C-alpha cells in the first residue's frame, strides 16, 4: 500500500496538468484564434515584411517589433505591443486593427486575459491561423 501511494499522487498530478492544458487550448481555439483571424490576419499574415507582426503561428507571432518590443509577452499584457496597439484611441495613426472596425472592450479584455494567463498558443494545425472566407463564421 505504501508503495502504491506515490504512484497515485503522480497520476493525479498528471491529470490536473493535462486538464489545464486542455482548458488553455480551448480558450485559444474558441476565443483568441477567431478574433485574430477575423480582425488581424488579413494584414498580419506574413505579407508585411519582418519584423512586422505575423500572426500565422506561434513561432512567427512571438517576435519583437523594430523598436525591440515583444508583440506578445506572456504574463504581461501591458508590455505586449499587440495589446498597446488595440487599446490606442480610434484617432491614433497606429490604432489596430487598421480598419473601420475596432475590437470591442470584451475582445480586448479577452486578449489581455489570455496574455495575463501565459498566452498559450498550441503548435500544429490548432495553432495555425488561416484567413476566413467571407461569410464563414469563425
Ligand atoms: C488593414 C491591415 C491591418 C489590419 C487589419 C491590422 N493591422 Fe496591425 N499593422 C498593419 C500595418 C501596415 C502595420 C505597420 C507594419 C509594421 O509594423 O511595420 C501594423 C502594425 C501593427 C503592430 C505594431 C504597432 C507598432 O506600434 O509598431 C501591431 C502590434 C499590430 N499591427 C497588431 C494588430 C492586431 C492585433 C490586429 C488585429 C486586431 C491588427 N494589427 C490588424 C496593418 C494592419
């Protein structure tokens, strides 16, 4: 019995970890990815020359701007240039997205929370952003 106990503890710790990862992946897929795909990817898809932000996948997105700022700094939304850019006032020349549609307060809050919680971004297909065909609901 004494020998079995540590093994049980390890098993339960593992299941907690994978449960959290599952929740983070779900948050990315249902909240973060649709907003970035719908509002940012039409420009930030690699067609702007680096070091401009490229949101195609984690490796291209977790980079720095020409001024040396992290676009996404896990745990620190206020130091993440992505957040600064969407929080700029509507008349700011570098307000993002650079379209007539701004993000809602809820969407900005969601992105802030995502970065605050570590900015989980999966690899593989789930972590690959693609442009949405018009009319398609992301
Ligand atoms: C219509 C095109 C377009 C859309 C849509 C767009 N951007 Fe941009 N964005 C640009 C261009 C062009 C630049 C300048 C490129 C550079 O940094 O050299 C830029 C720059 C940025 C920068 C760097 C800002 C700075 O101060 O240096 C960030 C961060 C950014 N965009 C985030 C976003 C996010 C997040 C979205 C979606 C919510 C978005 N953009 C949507 C065109 C766009």
